């Protein structure tokens, strides 16, 4: 999905999640810093744990997908504690961008050192009910600025109007850092290319998962993924 076509949309694809379920209530991200290594994969995803781990789990996620926020609350902590930190598996997160708000959140999650990505991701997902509601209830007048100016300016307006900007400021970032991340053309292209690759791989919804290179058909939740993982 090219950035031009993404921002050519006149309305936001913020509704119609894959399955009907309530997202978790907003919470603060865990304060404990992870010591598990994080690396960038060739496709641009963030991989937690050893790239040589025997079991390789990949999640395709969208920030405007309530089910992705649910998986972050239910499944991700278990995978990190019971598999990744014990060296039994690696966990890679890849983006499948659905709309400009999703792209804005993805760029903010990538802001700062690679080691901060999963903490940023968790913070954004856990607070999704707040900022996503702000996006969904925004007026046409508010959204007008989301489609004007440079990509950085557009996403800056989205971040401010939804509260994502304030959320990241509360997490220790400066305005200058956030503006730089939202204007990062290389990061924008990486996320767009990752989305195109996901579609070529046959990913049709989020969250979707790959296990050891195989896309799991019909697996869109922690309850469906858990039985397919090796014994921990």
C-alpha cells in the first residue's frame, strides 16, 4: 500500500474489526525495562529475542485494530515471559497499516532507539480505547488538516488531535523527537512496504500470525494461537 494511496482516502477505515469484541481498558505501560535484545529484521519488523530461536513467531498488527490491542494484553506478555525470555522462541512484530491514524501510531512506536520499540508499542496499544475513540469521534473539520500539507505535518495533526502526541510526551519523548519521527520518510516507506509485503503473503486481517514461516489460516487471537505453540 503506497503512502500516496493511503492518504488519498477521504474517510478513515477505523471500524469493522475482524471479530466483534471489546478492547481492553487503557492502562499504563509496564515500568520494568526489558533486557531481551531487540533487532530490526530485513523487512523492517522488530524482533524480540534471539533470531536463532527454534520457534519463530510473527504477528501482523494494526494499531487501529481492537483485536490487536486485545492480543497485546492477553497473549504478548505470555509469549515474552514463557517463550522469548527463556530462549524458546523469537517474537517479531510487523505492521499492516489500515489508515493514516494507524500509520501515525506506527511511526510513533518506532520512535527512539530500537530497544524502546516494544515498550512504545505496549503503551500505544494499552491506551488504544482513548486515542482511537478520539479519532473515531473527530469532526470533518478536524480531519481536514489530516489530509493537508506534508506527510509529517498531516501525521503531526493526527497525533495531536487523537492524544497520541501527549501520550508519547508523557513517556519521556520531546516534541522535537516526535516531530522528527513523524516526518521520517524512510520509516514511512518501510512501514508501507511492510504492509504491501503482508498483503502479498496473503495476510487478510489483523492480528494474523506466522509460525516458522507459515501463515496460520484462521488464527486471529491468543486463544487460537496458544494451542499451536510448542510446550513451554
